[in-house]
C-alpha cells in the first residue's frame, strides 16, 4: 500500500480573479455543488423548452481523458453537450470558452467558471502556450474538454473549417476525440438573437477517433482537424 501524500490544488496560490481565469483552475466543493445544480436546471430547461433529443450515448468514453468536439453556431452548444454527458464525465469536463467573451469581466468570469465549469481560451494571446497547458493537464489529471474546433460561432448555421488547435491538443496521444453534431441549436438561439426561441435541438454522438501515431507537428495537427471535421460532417447527413 503506497503512502498517502497531500497534494495542494494547482491554483491554490492564485488570487481569486486569476484563479477564475486560469486553465489550471480546480473545481472544489463549492464549484462542484454549483455546477451540479446549474446542470440539473439546464437539463430540465433543454428537455422542456427545446425538446432535446440525444443519439449515440453509447459512444461516450467510460472515463477521462477525453475531448468532445462539435459544430458551433449557438451559445446553447456547450450547455447541450454537457447535458448529454453522464455525471461521471460531466464533473471532469471543462468547456473551452472564448476568454474575451466569457472571462472579460468579473461577473462573466465567475458565472463561466463556477456554473459552466469553463476554462478560457484567449484568442488574442498565445494560443499555442495555452493549448500546451491544456494538453498537459488533460493527460496528467486526467480530465476532459468540450471544444469547438471552428473557433467561433457560425453566423449561418453551416459547418466551418476546423482549425489545427484540436490537433495540437491530441495528436500523438491515445485520448479519444468524440465527434458530435448539433442540429437545431442555431435556430433556437442564433448569434443575431438576444434570447433563445422554443425550437427543438438534437445532438448526435459519433464513435471516438484516436490519433496515437499522428505526429505532434503541423502536418499532424492539420490531419487531425481534417479527420474530425469529416466525422462531424458525416453525422450531419
């Protein structure tokens, strides 16, 4: 039997404001309770107001690490994917959100971190460094991410080109990437609307892809992005 040792939280020494915006942020008991309560409310809301339908739950992994990727056209997307995850995965899953949108003010940063369990990706800063930190945490902790490789919401609802950042995150690892296709979320809450509309939403979950033999370099990153984009497009048909 190995000797137990105390491991302090990775974000313990950070001031509260920096802790909310850190990619090393740990949930904690208060955050877990808030996240669970918010998740329960969102699940009931999506089922009642948007008649959420989920296909392919059997394709979800048993445990972390994992990355769930999907098309992106609505602020409802991350909420919908998180709802599709069982609690054993959802409590370890961190949606990757735009820092300049969801973490700019103290209010939005608190809501995104505590309620959504999101981690920031600052699009105007060094993305490579942030992805390296996320990759290291995913493999060491381990944990899971909810990620939208298009990088921004589609204004038309059509699927855009996947960026190579998803490849930087998982190329050369055995971490499963689970492709998902969201239908109806753009109609329910498009970028041009201030409030959601009562439109049905469906999520289709595909089989996981792994890239252990893909080189962790630009050519490999681009290959990962292309394969995952093709997998999501196939789920749309």
